C-alpha cells in the first residue's frame, strides 16, 4: 500500500485511522484521508495526550507497512485495544484522530495548515479521549477518589465523611494532577475545544464534567484545610478549569492575556506556545497571528506578532508584557530565552508562576490584552489610559530590531525603594538626590515642609502602592481614604511597635522604603512627625478622631480587596517599586528600574513606560525596562501639558 503521506492532504481535509491487533501482536493502523466538508467524513474520536520525547520507537503496521510512532501514542492505542476498552471503542467502527499520526510531521507546510484546522477538528469530534498515561501504583486510587470528591459537597459532608483523613487518597490525587498532561501547552486547546471529553488513565476514566466537580472540591477542601494537599499539586488542573469556565461563557479567550497566563506551560517548539492557542482566539487575534509559520525562527515570529498586534489593535500595550516575562522567570532561567529587542515579549520563557492579571496592561477594562479573572469578577468601572485617545505613532525597522514611537517624556527616575519579588532576590533602594528631593545643605527638613506635607505622602503613596485599584483584577478605583488610613496605621506601628506586632509583608516593605527621600523628607520622618503632631493636639489630615485605625480593624491578607493584600499584589507578585522622579512626582516602577531611567508616555500605550538610554549608539536609542504607574498621569493628563512631543527609538 502507498505511503499515506505521499499525497498532499489539502486545506480542508484531515486523516483519520482505525486500529486493530494483528496475529503477531503488532498494532495495525489503517490511515485514510477525508474531506472535512464532505458527508463521507465519519464520526471520530480526537485524542489529547503527551508526546514525551520526540523519538519514534513504537512499532506498528501503518497501512500494512512497518512504521514507527511515538511510544506514548502506542501506549494509548494498546490501551484502547485492551479487553477493558474494546467494547466502548469497537476497532472496526471507531475512527481516531491523533496529531502525531494524522499529520505529516516532516512537512512544515502541512503542519501549518493543519494547526489552523485544530479548532474545527476538536469541535467536530464526537468525543475527545484525554490520555493521562498508563496505570501507576496509586492512579486507580486517585481516579476513584476523584469520583468520590465530585459526588460530595465538602461543606455538607465535612469531617464525618472521613475524606479529610484519607491521606493516601489525597496523595494519589496530587500525583495524578501533577502528570505532564496538565502542563503541556497543546493539551489546553484540545481540552477546551471539545464539547464532550473523558479523562483516561489505565483502565479508569472520569468525564470532564465529573473532573471539574472533583477539582473544584479539591480547591474547596484546600481552602478549608490548607495542609490537606499542596497547592502546587492541583494548581495547574484548577487553572485549566477556570479557563474552561471562561471559554464556555465567551467562546474565545484573549490571546495575549492567555499567552501570559499560560506561560508556565511546556512546549517542545517555542513557537507552539503561540500556535497552540490559535483555536481559542477571537477572529481578530487569529488575524494578528496569521498563518502558523514553522519555517521562520522564533525570534522573527515573536517580533512579527508585536507588529501585527499594533497594526490590528492600534495599540502598543503588548510591549508591556516583554518586561513582565523577563521579570517573572526564575533565577535558574535567567540565561534562557532568545536575544530579542527589549519591546518583544519572549514567549519561549517558561515561568514558575503567572497570575490572571500579569501586568497593568492586562487591565479588565481593555479586552485587546485581556486577563483571566474569574467569571464573578467580570464587571469593571475604570481604566488606565495614559495616552488618552491617541493612537500609536510607530515605525518598525525592516529587520524588526527597532521600533520608533511618538510620545512625551514625563521625567527621570531619581529615587527607588527596595522590593523583594517572589522567586527573585531582593532589590535594594536607590536614594534620591535631585534638588527637589534631597535634604537642604544644613540637613534639616523644615525648609521642605511645604513640599513634603503629610497630606501629599498619605494621599499619593497609598494610591501608588495599590496602583489606584481596589482589587487585583484592576476593575475599580481604590477607596483611597480607607487605604490611606490603613497605610498610616501600619506605618505608625512600624516605627513605634516591635516588628513582630506588624504584619510581615508590610514590615518587610517598610524596612526597604522608610529611608527614601521624597521632597526632602523620608517616610519614617514623616510618620514620626505626624505622631508627634497628634500628641500635640494637631488634628492631622484625617482629623484627630479618625487619623488611623486600630490594627485589629485593618483587613488582612485574606481580604483580597484590603490595602495589605493589594500591597502584596504589587510588590511581592508584580515586583513593582516605589519611585520618585527628579521633580518630586511619585509612582511605581518595575523591579529592574534604575536611577536615571526616563519615564515616558508613548502614544498608543495605555500605561506609562520606563526606558533606559543605550550607550555607544550613533543615534539616541532606548531599551524598554517596563511599565510603571505615575500618579496624575494615568488618564491622558500628559496631553494637556506643554511638554514636548518627541520620538523614542526602542531597541
């Protein structure tokens, strides 16, 4: 029989196969081509599995001829031919679709065309079989326990059910949910696109509906009893079902936001981090990506994505993700990735963690970047729009190594507070030295009292620390009066009480920022002066009766909309640092910002950016350091100033 890959498959066709076992025990694969548009295409079962090492060592008969396939694919085929599954999937009647067999992997042009059909392939399949792998020592226990969890409400059954004490089963579930299927990029699309699917592991299976209930129960139990299962054991599975809930509701996912959210997933080919989500994207985002291109290097593919995004969405916001990806990678991965222009997000970087709103540009009010907030948090009431309604004024160099943008220079970074971001080493503060921020020659502070008032510090700094947002999904303006009171109370405790009486996240932040000079005074000096003023009968900025709140009345980290929780979001999770500019403006800068960097608003970008001059160039050029928050410049105010409009060449 002829080579099944010798004939070009065409743009609207797929290959399907049936399997059986021949006399010598080999698996026989009968592979045929079918038009997706024709009535002759039979009902089929699509597969979702982990390739494993890209080595073809599994021996089969392919259309009667000896051939080799992936060992992981062969394991699945043998399982489906076992006595346990033969009745459910009769060999003579069941047609299968499996990418490693049905696509000619040696033909880049065919791969590109078939990738574009993935959405159609999985949505038209009568079922998707998700193969978690072969049976292990505790996998049967795990599958049985998942069924049990799915059928019982933890808040109804409680301790009497014995579920909490079944440590062996909890360990087994953790092991199962850590299987590689849950971390591979391609399997996400396959999982979300299917209208009907089942998880298979050895001789056990569970429906997607039941698995959703089970994983939700795992999350509920872990919130109630934190040590019942490690969060890392179920987090990837939990995130997939959150995405399923969002996709089912909206029938597409924001491409760039999803790319960032799933940057913890694994791919063999870095371009597949992008192409593996193509079937989930909106029509305009599919236009942004275009035809999957396996012939161009990943560096060019990623740069073209930025160029296409800017042209299609008329926005520069995608460049904000470039620094975010660099900042969130682990210390072990610092030397990984490609040598890309600073404005190009490197989607090859595998992150240790990534939240549903990884950057300010992922704000809830703008769908072109998007975020993966839960369905109960879809509403919003405000947005960042630093450039107002100005669209991008941008030119890309022919080699896509440079991007020249119109914009306005706001100021230069003078002082920076310290920060310790998750998975990163702490960054120390850089003291302010500009004429506005430095102490007067005699070392006093009274001559600056009008510039560095308590009103300014207690109003502006809390606003900056929470990015003027009430919640981590950046949906609503911050309740600044409440947050300022909470901030002031925490500062007073930090200077007057033992360290152990102050919430750890705040005390760590305070110690790294208390000596930063802002308009001639440090935060520690300002709070001490305020305490002394209250003792002398000064009513302060809130009035004597309500200048601060008792510690026990301040919402803690468990309240996601508290000042403390928002401070943790911005500093610990996002790695942003308190910043003051040469003229005394305050804001939040990216972790890698340095003294002397410039702050600018680029036309077409919703968020102000920090840029750094590149030395040794014949012309002035800058590297993108990252997005920043600038109090008073987040909603187009820059356009009402007389500041000069100029061009920035970013490389």
